[in-house]
C-alpha cells in the first residue's frame, strides 16, 4: 500500500503541470502572440525527439514482437483518420484548428504511458521511482509549455487551453493506477509505446512543422532554431540518463 500511495502521489504531482498555462493569464494578447509561434516550434521538436530518441528505441529494445514498426504505422494512420473525421464533422468553418484536439489526444496517451513507466519504477524500488518522477517532470515542464502554445495557436482561448492541457496531463494518474494493477500483463507496453510514437510523428510532421513554414524572415529562423533546440533537448535528456 505504501508503494501505491507513492505512485499515486507522484502522478498527481505531475498532473499539476497541466496548469502551467495559468502564467499566461498575466500576459497581454500581443505578448502571447509573440511566444506562441516559438512554443509551437519547440513542441514540434520535442515531439519528434521524443518519438525517435525515446519511444522508438525503447520499443525496439524491449519488445518481444516483430510488429513494432507496424504499431508505429497504426498510430500514424489512426491520427490521419481522426483528423479527417474532425475536419469533415467539425471544421467546415471552424475557429479551432483540428491539430489542437489531436495534440490533446496525443498528449493524453503520452501521459498515460508515462503513468505506466512511473508505476513500474516504483514497483522496483521507491528510490528508483523518485528518480523517475524527477526525470518525468524535468521532461514534461517545457513540453507542457509548448503544448499550451500549440492549443492557443490552434484557436482555443487561454482558459480552454489550460483546461484541455490539464485534462490531458491528468491521464498520468489513470496510467499510474492501471500500471500498478496491470503490472503482470505481458505485451501491453509492446503495443502502446510504438503506437504513441506514431501519434507524435504525425502531429509534429503533419500539423506543427507546416505552422513553422507559414512564418518568414527572422521569425521563421527563430522558430527553426527553437525546433532544433527541442530535438536537442530531448537528446540531452536521453544522453544524461533522464528519460
């Protein structure tokens, strides 16, 4: 029971990162517009870095099946269909771009998987679990800032963006609880990890990077620099054993 309380408490702590967008409420609309484009670029870089440097290597190393890349493709295709559905049914003259909803779904899945990782770490030992939650928070904090920027750029108000971001971040709680009680089930992470990688690749390549290319001049160069920084940041986390 002590281990479960550790898992639940740390998951709740991580879920609070979904409210980082609250700090934007003290910014003017003009200032907010200046940073949203940069945050979008960072999110694109961190999503690609997360997929190729973290999720895919983990899936290829630990999976006992030969279907890892098939699961990646499945995650990619599902989001194509999901975005098409949103376009057809909700976006004839929409004020909110579909990639905002895609980002919420993808981030929710990512955090759900993070809950599994968190639970697994604490089930090995409490010190390992504490080290893991520190690593997760170090990774999630800048990424959540980027996701918040994407939601605002996609047309959501700041209040709705905070609400959606918090909802997506809170899935780590469900993942942690599920991971604790389903720790003995084989093959679950072998599917979920590469599937999440496919989601991340689609969102970054199809929705976010094109937003970078809509800018010009110094603004575009700045966005590209931040995009590569996002990738480099994910590499640094991996290189120093944080993720």
